[in-house]
């Protein structure tokens, strides 16, 4: 019974062929492609407004040099947001519950921000490893601590996203299982757990959106330190 709770996190496969790539690319087909018309339908207008809002929020703390990253960060935000929300539907697979995928997204982007800083302003980037006014005996320890905190950033990004989504999916499955089991035995308690399940689902929708935003926002803050 305990193993069945984690079956939802297994990568889907068909005839031994993993389907995780299809589950990652399929959400992009749900978005309508823009056209050259001035007056479009309401869906395209809403999509354009939402993209403009996301780009504005992510690019506000950055300088003009960082605006080159607008397409990458906005696309990543839409990608994570769509996958997280679609993963809350029944009988679906959420690729962002896989730590390997989240690390594959976090590590190259974090490394790109780090290399950007080392190329543009190497002295300032290396200066973050040693705070100003540090006593001389503490310099080796602080450099080691700051280097560790710098290298652990992509791991923290991936683990944060994986842990929050995995915990939410497990809670939803546990409470839904309890609701189903208690229905013929104690209907009143089953209705109570059903109301808790509805509230938890609303909370998980918010968590799915917030975690996608936090993932991209932290990347933009790392970029801000290096430009």
C-alpha cells in the first residue's frame, strides 16, 4: 500500500520507451500561436497580457544588460507553471516532481549566470566570497562557507521545487484515499475529509504557481548579482 503512493512519481513508459519527453513538450501545444493581426481573440489577448506581466516582474530588478535573459526566464516561467498546474489533474504525470529534471534546469542556468559574472566583472563576482571588513583569522573559514553556499544554489533550487510538489501530491493522494475508505463506514467524517481535500487542492494550485515563480525569481536574482 505504501509503495502505491509513490507510483504516481514514476516516469511513464510505453513498451519500455520513456514518455517523459512527451509529457514535457505536450503542454506547449495548449498555447495558441500569435499572429500578425492587430485585433485577435480574447485568449491571445489574455496570453499576451500574462506574458507581459511576467516579463515585467522578472526584469524590473535587472539592468538593461540583464534584459537579454527575458525570453529565457519568461519561457521557463510559463513552462514550469503549465507543467505544475497540469500535474494536479487526475491520472497525469508531473515531470517537475523528478529531482533529475529540476537539477537539469537549475544547474545550467545557474552556471550561465555565474560565468556571466566572471566574464563581465570577475573582481566583483569573486568579492562576494569574502564580505568587507572580515577579521583576518576568519577569512579562510568565510571563503569556504561562501563558496559552499554558492555551489549549493542549484541543488537548493531543484530540491525546493521537487520537495514542495512531491509533498503536495502525496497529501492529496493520502486524503483522497482516506475519503474513499471512510465513505461507507463514516459518511460524516468522509465529508469532512472531502472538504479538507478541496481546500488542500486550492492550496496546491497556489503552491504550483508560487514555486514556478520562486524558481525563476531566484535565477533572476542570481543574474542580478553577476551583471
